[in-house]
C-alpha cells in the first residue's frame, strides 16, 4: 500500500511518494508512439486501405521493412516459399496480419524500452507478445473481435517499462538502492495508471485503453468488461506458458477471469494446445 502524501518516514517511502507525484501530476516521461506504428494503426482501421498502401508505408522505414520480412519468413508464419518482398508478404499473410506485425515491430523498436534494464524489458516484452497471441486465441474461442483483442493483450502492460525507468532514475538521483521486490511491487501497482496516460497520449481505441486500466480489476470497468476479462485471461495464459513455476496449470484453470468468460475445461485444453504456436510468434517478434 502506498504511503499517504506527507506521511513518508523512510527514504524508500519518500521515493515512492515522488513516483506517485510524477504520475498524478502528469510529469512522468511517456514514450512516443512511433510514427510508423501510428500510421499502421490508422491504416488498419481505414476501410479504404489496401495492400499497396500498407507496403508503401512499411517501405518508408528500411529497418521496419527488414524486420517485417524477417518475421514473415519465420517458422511462426510458416511460408510455403521464401517471402521476398512486402507485396509477397501481403499476398501470403493478408493485410490484417501484416499490419499487426508491422505495428508490433515498430512499437518494440520505438516505445518498449528502458535503457539499463534490457533483461527486465525483454521479459516484459515476451510476456506482452504472448498475451497478444493468446488474446487472439481466446477471442476466436469466444467469437469476438480478434484484432482488437490482440492490441489489448499486447499493450496491457505498456506502463511497466515506464514505471521501471522512472523509479530507478529517481532512486539514482537520490543515491538510493531499491530492493528488487519493492521495485516489482511498484511496477505492478502503478503500471495501469501510467498505461492509461500512454493510451490517452497515443489515442488508442477506447476498448484498449479500458483493458489497460482494468484488466486486473475488471469488476470496476464501466464498459468493455468483456475485453478486460479477455485481456486478464490472456495475461494469465502467457504467465503459465512463460513462467509455469509462477502460474502452474492448476492455478491457471482456477482463474476467475477464465470462469467468467465461460471457458470450460475443454476450451482451456484447446487454448493450451496453441502453446507452441504462441511461443513461435513470441520468438519471431522478439526483436
């Protein structure tokens, strides 16, 4: 529980107050949505968009184009023959999936980072990728919008690298060392607030912003409760696959979000059979 403003007695409590103050006053430094990611997101929601426009957009960023082609050729997408151009990638994968790949690749290179904490960010990124991949599977199982679900899963922890970076920078400025368990508690406790600020800054769809804010507190979501439940379930599935020691299968099956989504034991069995495909996607997008 956060110390009340003005009641902090230890240096670490005062540090936490500084972090809270930065978040509540909006002084916290938020990442920019990379231009390519913003353009891909706009194009993906444009009914008049076509494959040629998407190819031309990706071509404008040579590094992004190289990433997209490498990902399209990875085992996760199992091309029947090598994908040699963006036009070929669109023909093989379709505009929706290619938009998803381009958005994700652009996001990682431009926004999902915390210099000096590469290992921690890599773990967070892998979890986000797995959550996004599982969100698509859960959405398909529940027959709801798959593209929207992917964004909810991918972005639900977007605030975590920012809290990590901000807290450690504050500690460094005050010559303090924060215990890892305390830092983890702050990241878990404050990332949804920061994620909500990022969603507002980036102009993310309302259902994605709501899932970021309420996926772990879905009973308080005034709207888009289904998306919040789905994101929570995807988060738990990702934890089980990437860190089974922290989320064993027995615990996973007992998660209230899965129950509330009416996912029966055979549905969960089916979701768990996609584990290898989810891991293949995580490895392909793990830039």
